[in-house]
């Protein structure tokens, strides 16, 4: 399989994962969107100019369809406010975290795992800063926003979002490790037959 075909396959899987999990942010299947953007940055770094906007549009289209299906207008939904626009830099911070991880990636190792963990935590922290701030400071739901209220809200939601992203990214890392091991075994077998 060519690199182009591999990237297309990864993009297809990420689109399916986002579509399957984003339809209800609090369903039995947790929303994988944050992990999708981090994983996308890792695998699709060279396609950033069009793959990131494609996934961003997909996220918005899914939200619009789900909200309209619930019988209310998009702008009347609890989660939608002018701060929703901050989802673009929020999700791009996740994409950038994955892209930085990919740069110089030499294969699975303890060092790569440490770097991945640190980058995921940092990317989720920045993403949450944008997303949560956009909601907290511009939503009509928050009657009297304060710095203390914002900080509490940020702290209350940070670990649940990090946990969900880490589960999906951990699964992707396990698949990456497995694929690398299979390639090594096949290469060793090919070399032995020569």
C-alpha cells in the first residue's frame, strides 16, 4: 500500500470514528473528536491544508444535523454560542500536537511514548482552554461569569476530556505498535528467505 493510500485509509477511519461518536456527545460511545484531530495531525500532517478543514467541517455538519434532529435551531442549543468559533483553534491545537509528535518519529519506543503523553496532555490543555473559554465567556447559560467560576469549570472538565482523548489515542498507539511489529516480522522473514 502506498503512503497516499495509507493516509487516505486513515482519513476514512477518522471520518467514520468522528461520525459514529460525535452524534451524541454523552452516548455510551464517548466523543472521539479530540483524539481524531490529534491522530489526524500525526498521520495526516502533510495533508493539513485540506484534511484539517475537512474534519472541521465534518464536526460542524454533524453538530448541525444532530441539533436540528432534536427539534431546535442550531443557535438555540445549550452548547452553541459565539464562542463556538473558538473550536477552530481548539481543534487545531490538537492537530498541531499530533503533527509535532510525528516530526522526527522513528518508531515506537519508551521515549516516543513519553513525548506522545506530554504532547497529548499539552494539546488537550490548550484545546480545552479555547473550547471551554469560548463557551464559558460567551454563552447565555453562564449567568454571571467570573474568573473563579471559569477556573472551576476548566478544572472540572479537564480530566474527563483528557481521559477520553487518551483512551482513543492509546488505542491508536497500540495499533501503530502492532503495525510496526508486523512490518518488522515480515521484513525479517523476507530477509531470511534471501
